[in-house]
C-alpha cells in the first residue's frame, strides 16, 4: 500500500488542531531573516493537502507546491485558491524548470527520504530550483532526540459528528538504519464502537544528525546556515525531536 493513499482522507481531520498559520509565519520569519533579497516566490516540497501553502498565499507570496500522493493533491486543489499551482510528483522526479526565492519542506518530509539517494535527490531539487541567494528550510526528526526519548505507542482519537476516528501508531525502531517504522492503524468507529472502516499503513521515518545533513547539503552544492528547535529560535538540544535547518546555495 502506498503511503498516504487511504490515510489521506483522514489527514485534515487528524491534524485539524495543528496551527498552520503560526507555522507559516515562523517559517517565513526565518527565510526573510537570512534571504539576501525580497522573497516573492515559494516552492513547497511535499505539500500534503496544502495547509501551509494557503497560509503562504494569504501572506502575499506566489506559491507552487507538489506531493507524491494523488489523493493529497486532489484535496489541496479542492481546498485552495486557483492562484496556487499544485503538482503531483515525487521529490526524485520533480522539475518544473522554474526558480524560486525560497524552498520549504515541512512536517518531516525530509525524514521520509529513507535512502541516501533520496536525500541527495531532495537537495538536487533545491539546487535546480533555488535562486542565487535564496533560502531553503527543512524540518525533520533529530537523532539525539529520538534516541533520548525513544518512540512509543500512541493513540489519538478525534470526534467528527457521529463518528470517532481512532489512530493507533505503533513504532518499530531500526537502530542500525536510523529509521523508525510507524505502523498506523486508523479506525472509523460509530457511537456503539462498531468499526465502519479501517486503514493500515506503514510510514518509514529516518532521523538525521546535523553533520549528516551538512554532508548531504555540501555534496549537492548547498550549505546549511543555521539549525533551530522547531517553532523556536534556540539551538537543537539532546531531547529535541523536531528541528529545522535553513540554508542556501554555495
């Protein structure tokens, strides 16, 4: 089963409490801080259902975005203004022959790049599509935090009308690969606890260390400028699970 194929229909409900507006403002504050020129255009790599993109667009930026999931892109187009261009593409194959002032990849898309060649491909997209002096920003699972606070089983329930969506996440830690396999079991349940629908998917998530991220960037003519705890301006710490990096072309 491909990632986010069936899971996509529940995505916006499961993450409806996520503060996309604040996240978009945070991302653009960092990008504008380090950019050498005025930022007008943005490319979002792995856009999901377009929640960040709509906030970028409302802030006055020109936005293009892509995702590998046809279901996600369909939802993004239905929910977004016509001014945002959405493409269905993998990171490895994306090329629209355009340049951007900023490139972002949010909500751990980088951690979905489990193989080294996939990470290199991600940085190649940056190199091919970023204007000189432009800024890229990625967030990802941070190795020290994952190893300090080991992944655990989690259950999330969201009430939607007369039904409950219950998601169980069971991790399988592959230490020698720097990968956590998150096995999702999503059930749609009525008030009598009868299961109406069920979806199972396994998401392979890679965690990174900063020297590793710097190496991938350097190998693709990019350089990292700074790293921060996600949604903060402090440096990553031992227990930081989610961090972001900003960078530019060499």
